[in-house]
C-alpha cells in the first residue's frame, strides 16, 4: 500500500517568519509531504506505527483503512455519570467490569467516578476498556500510551494486546511515539515511519506463525525478532 502524506498551510511573510527563513535557510514551512510504502500482512489483528512527533503517524493512520477510523479514547465521556455507566451502556455488566479489570483498572472506587475525576493513568485504562467493549471491526488509536508513565504504558499495552486478540477478525492500529511498548504489545506488525521500515511477525512457508516475539531490539536497532518470556 502506497500512501502520499501531505499537509499545507499559508506561507506566512511576517517579520519573524522572514527572519527564521533567513537565519535557518528555510524556504517555507507551508508544505509537508512524505511518501509511505507499507506492505501489510494478509491477515493480522494488531499493528503498531511508531515514530517521532510530527512524522505523519496520524495522517497515515487515517489512510490505512478505507475510511478514517481514528478513535479518541479520551473523547465523548459523559462527566455527569460514573465511567461504569459510560462504557457500553447497553452491554453486559460483567463484560464491562471484566474489561476494566483486564486493562489494569482494578481500583473499584474509580469505576464510580466520572472520567474527568480520574488520573491520567486511569483515564488511559478506561479508554482502552471502552474500545475493547465496543470492539469495532477496524479502529486506529492515536497517541497510544503517550500521556502515561512508562510502567503503566507497558502493562496497559500487554493487557490491551491480550484482550484485543479475543476479537477474532477485528483489526486495531495503534500509533505511538514510544518504542518500549512493542515487546509488551506483541503486534503482528510494526512500522517505523521515521525509517520507512516494516517488521512483521515471522511466518512459516505454510503461513503459520512461528513462536517468536518482538524483543527490545526490534525497530530501535533494526534487528528482527527474538524469544522473550513475559
């Protein structure tokens, strides 16, 4: 799949803008574009796009599926209600509580607070629980683990990966500027938008997956896969 990423805005001519152009030999900041060629596996459940801020992750995420499937786990919460009432209101109670516990939000009193009353880490986990309960066929989650400390990020990535794989036939693409979640999430593929490098889980000639996992060296050093135990 080849995608042309492009952003444009007005080419400003203010004094400061002109001085920046002169000092740093920058002709313009009005156009940003990048060509991405990503060959995804035929069958997959979880994909991860990593790269620095401003590298085009969100734009690519909007283009992976036929239509924009960006999901914001921090949006559309009714702060007049506790989160237990906001997650899958028509769904089964046990499914919701199981999802909350599954992503590491086992602090039961927090279920009785509105979303705005939760800490950053609790909000992150509540958002993951909500998308797991809604389980759309295709979803793209931007800024995955970006606003939480790295220990919470790793545990949340591990919990999300395990839970999402139970949704057979459904696909989730996660966008992140952090590489440390790779070995915890264990996605089916990782695309480094900074280096235009795609890593896939190894498969045999018959198409069956080998029992290999992404290790800490994946993407960061360019090395492939190694076995780990979690």
